[in-house]
């Protein structure tokens, strides 16, 4: 999401998050809350870089993969058993598979232990002040910083659908944030997680990341580093570890995403289909909550407030606690040829990438975006509008893999 190479800039005042405390309360993500758009060019032909193409079929193939996929992987020199024994650590960039159909993520039971989770680094996506100043199109003045507020504990009672996304990259173990979302085709039994595209795929410079897993309500009671010195997996992952057996992101992210977001930033979103490392119930049944995704892509001028939730991991945060920012959104345009993004004031740092943005619609909290990029100064966040292309990706994931 953003870089930690420089320290945060001095605060130039703090914007009041909302004028009415009631709106903050409405955006509290409790389980009970789960019950004309500014599309610009987001309505182009839907593109979804779906993983493990549908022609692999469903069913229990080798290593828990879809039937036929293990054989296809062997054609690329990937043996599933060797992969699970540590072969995934081979990041030969000349052979790093970048085509969406070559996603592979077999469960490696016990890989994500508490110490490994705590050591995972934030996934940075940074835009510089110079880049932001060169914005073109419908861009509003830069928002004043909104200080991130720690979420109430335990998280499963106050932010039930939110958690952390872990994955391995050539640079080591990394972390983002994610949200349990409803599956319209499988009500009450969703196994879908919403996060950022850059949390699952490197964009134009590489391929799918590895060992992608979701941990809902990570460190549920927000314990300190000292208190977690000898933490058990149950303390860190009270609802278990959920492995992505399918992943989708946009073709625009796969082709144009970069370390600074690039041309893919406005399409920096992803849906994961997950399965438990242990157990048989669905993610929604296990966690007890899921949020609907709002694909209407409302204009920022029509929305009085949005809230961003996540686990910031770069200083001054350490990734162990969940935070939130609530603000009136503005518009950010990185290019006149790209869809306009939402932007809010927020001091959350890297690690909160992929975390959901929420708004209240007719009394119901819905996911409307996710954290994508932010500046070096840690003063604001920007996220993509979710329109028809994002909905097509979601529907494809739900219909093709949702019931598995």
C-alpha cells in the first residue's frame, strides 16, 4: 500500500472524522450489521484474471487441487508434493508463472504459525507527492489526515468479518487485510474474501503470490507483543486459517499493476475462495458474519462517509491490532484514462492494504471499496470504485467455485 522508507510528515491539523457520532456507530461492523454512479471508464468489458481456469474442473485432485490441475502444473515443472515440502520457495523469476491460469496454492498445514504470522511484512503500494500533484481528471483537494482509531475488542464482536491475508513473495512473508463477503449464490455459506489485487498478484512484473491464507479476527483480543510472546495458533487465529484454493483479480491489475500501483491501481481488487486448514463448515458459518458488496460505484459526492478497516503493520503500528478510519470520501484521478478512485484521510500504514471500505446503505453496512494506495506521508488512503467489471469477477468466482 505504501512505503515505510521515510517517516510520516508532521500533522497539519486533524479533520473531524464525522459531524455526527451516530454515523460512526452505524459503521461499527458487528455481526448484526451484516444482515447514478461515477463509473468513468470502469464499465469497460469485464475482465477477471481468474485462477485455476474453469476447464480444470472441480473435484478432489492431487494435493486437494481441482482434477487435472496437478498434471498441468507438472508440465510447468511443478510437483505438488515437492511444492508442499518447500519447493514453493523457488522464485526463479525466469520461470515465475505470471498467467492467471497458473495459480497454485495447495494447503501446507501448519505453515502459518504465530511467529511466522507476526514476522510477515506489509505489502507496500506507494504514490509519491509528485505523482499525486500530477493528478488529472476529477480530483478533489487532498484530505486532512484522520487519525486511525483502534477497533474495540474482541474483534469478533465488533468487526466480525475482518481479518488478515498472509502470503509469500520473493521478498519473504507478507501481510494484507481482508473481509469476509456474502456469496449471493450460496447464502449463509460463503467462503469468499475480498482484498486487494496486489495482495495476491505482483501485477505486470510477476505472477501469483504463494501460500495465500486468510485469518479472520486475527489476534482477537488485541494482545500486545509481550503478551503474545508464546502465543498459540488459537490465540492468533481464533477461527482458524483459511487457504485460498482459487483467486481472482482484474486483468487490468495483472497487466498494469506496479510497485506504485501503476495503471492497475484503479482496478486493484481481488476475491479469494477459501477453505479451512481444518474443519468443514463454511467461512461465513464459522465467523458468524459476512458483508454484502455494493457494486453500484456511487459518486464520492453522493456519500457522506466511508470507513476503512485493517491491520496496519508499518511504524508506528506493528500489525497486531485492528484499526479504522471514517471520513467523507473525495475523488482521486491518477489519469484521465482511468476510473476515478475514492480517497479518505487516514493515518493507517502498510498492512492495511486490501482492508475493506464500508458505508451504510438503508441501515445495512456494505463493502464499497478496499485500500489500494497511499502516500509516503501516511496521511490518506485511496481505493477503487467497484462497478460492473468488479461485479463480473465476483459473480464468476461465486458461480464457478462458490459451492465447493
